[in-house]
């Protein structure tokens, strides 16, 4: 999934306009796409090189900055077809699933002392609340956003609230016998 996410992100950005890898990583970082797409900046360079070999992107131009030669990539018709396919596949998947280390760990949470479990759940809660605050700040900074972006922000907030309720429920279960 990570490879297809990286490909979809890079191809989607190149669909807007030709860019070099560093520019793509900067847009990803500045817009916080890396936080929810789980795309590492280094993976963009690898994906661009691989997609160029596959004919999904091409070198549009090269620019020299100091001793560096940067390739500016553009999407090809095959890349647009691949992007369309990636979007179709991604749109057919549920937005969230149960795949989580926390969900798996709950199977053996009784291995921890109750205070260790509470402490871990408190850290998870703090991370969730911090992420919610960062999303709210990001949404405020973006100002007027599209209805699609608003729906995604609303969904992320609803999921975070549900996750917070789950953590509270798990904390209540810490002292209960199996």
C-alpha cells in the first residue's frame, strides 16, 4: 500500500504541473500530507526514478543549482492512466480499518501492570489530542477549503473522537478481570 500511496501522491502532484523531487517533498511537508499519507520524503525520489523507468513520468527539464542537477519531472499519458487506476482502487477501499498495532496489542495488554497500561493509554490519548489540534490549526490556516476537504477534516475529527472513546473504554477495562 505504501508504494501505491507514494506513486499516487507523486503522480497527482505532477498532474498539476511539472516539478522536481525536492519541490514535491516540500509541498508534502508544508501541507502536512506526510502525516496522514505516511509517505517518507526519500520515497518520493525512489518512486520518481522507478516511474521514469516504467514510462509513467519523463524528464521535462533539468535545472542546475550549484553543483546539483535537478530533474524536473512531468507525467506521461501512461502515468495519467496509472494515476486514474490508483485513484479508482483507493476510492473502493474503506477509509479506515482495524489494522493497528494498538488493536493487536490489546490482545495481550494484561501482560502489562495496570499502571503501565494506563500510562501507555495516556500517551496515546495525548498523541491523538495533539494531532486533532494540529488538524484544527491546519484547517484554520487553509481558510476557505473545498467541500471535499471539509468532509475529510470532519471525518478525521470524528475518527479521532471515536479513538478517544476507545482509549477511555480500554482504560475502564484495565482493572476488570478477563
